């Protein structure tokens, strides 16, 4: 089965491909079809994921999977949330987003730095699919006081797992996929995935 992923984030696409490979699903990034990015105008992860999935399906004619995910920090009332990728501005990169987060948490310590990654995945068979598959995963941790690790992407160098004493960026890709919010969401999605999805004709 071929599936287009409605994302330009190479890290996300790499993780999704690794998780779907054992299930015989060939993942294609929407950039392979020159799909224009959807405007993420909704206030929630699920609504933005739906917008992106339907947009990718409409431009490619293929079933589409969209991920909308972000970091929620309790001390910041859930920010950056749906704005995680553009926390430091529309053109922000990972380094600037991480720097802004550390600045926002100055003076906070211990449990005050509690946070979680949240991921919502949406799978549609076609642009007007009336019953998209939706699955969610969360991953609990705290925000470290400085970046650690060379792996992952986004806020991974700051996302500390207290029970392990490492950040998400210090995990192997296999460990991260087993533990992460995205891994959880995708496994839940696969559990909902009927055999009929092997044919996107309906």
C-alpha cells in the first residue's frame, strides 16, 4: 500500500516510515508530489491534522496520513502546544524554539517543568472521507535546563525522561519509536486500521 504523509518534516517522516515498514506500507512524503502545505489555522491538533490529511489526499489521489503534534508545558498553560513548530516565530528553527522555551522557563524547577509531547494522527482514504481514522498518543517528561543529545529533532534535546535520566535526543531511534507519543499514536491507529484500507477505492 502507498500512503502519502502530509508533512515536510524529515524527522517525522523517517519515524513514521520506520514504524510502518513492517506492515508493508510504503510512505511517500507530500513533497514528492509538490503538494502545497495546508494552512494550519485550527486551534487543536486533531483539526489541524484533518486539514493536512485532506489537503494531501486531494492533491495526490492517495490515502493520506497527517501528524499534528507538539509540546505542552504545564507551567506555560500548555504552550507552545499547536504552535510548537513556530514557537519563536514563523521562520523559527529548532534551535530558536528551544532557546525561547528555556528562556520562558527560567526560575522554574523540578515538577514545575513537567511537560508532555502530544501527537494526533489522522488517516483518510480520500479527501472527503466521512470516517477518518484518528489516534492520539502522549509522552510524559520534564524540560531539562540545557539541551542534551544529538538524536531526534525539535524539542527532543530538552525533553528529559526522569525515570531514565536521558533526553529524547539521547535515545536510539528504536527506543524513541517504542516510547514516543508518535509511536503510541501509530500503534493505536494500526489497531483501528481495517483490511479494507488496503484498497483506497471507496
